[in-house]
């Protein structure tokens, strides 16, 4: 339908804006820490992010967190300082906390 096409086009434009390249079946990225905290069902994430002074997730975090939360395999390439460690750690910590 037209709505699905428009949503897909908007998502592709946002991925292009943030230089996020994906292949295969990939969940939608999250574009804010509140969205990420909701996805992870984590109040602790928002407290930590605010305490560290971060305003928005990096592009790596935007796409990697939903991937890891969905337990998908991924190869993630990004520069040092791009936020990869947090992108991997946040979903894993939440999974461990839930057993």
C-alpha cells in the first residue's frame, strides 16, 4: 500500500542521512534514547545516558541495538568512538538481568 511505501521511503532516507547501511532482514533503527529504552524495557538505560550527558544515540547504536535485541547476527563496522561498545552492552545487560 501507499502508506507502507511511504514509511519504507522515510526509513531509507533516515538511514541514508545517518549513513546506516543494512542488508537482509533488519529491524528498524531507533532514533532516540527514549525509543531505545522503551525497546529494551530499561529505566536504567535512561538514567545512565542522562548521567553521562549523551543527547542522542550514534548511528551505530541506532541500528545495532534493535539488531541485538532481535537476536540477529550482524557484522558492524564503524570507527573508534562510534558507540559500538554501548550498542552491544546495553541489550546484553538487559537480557542477562531478565535471565
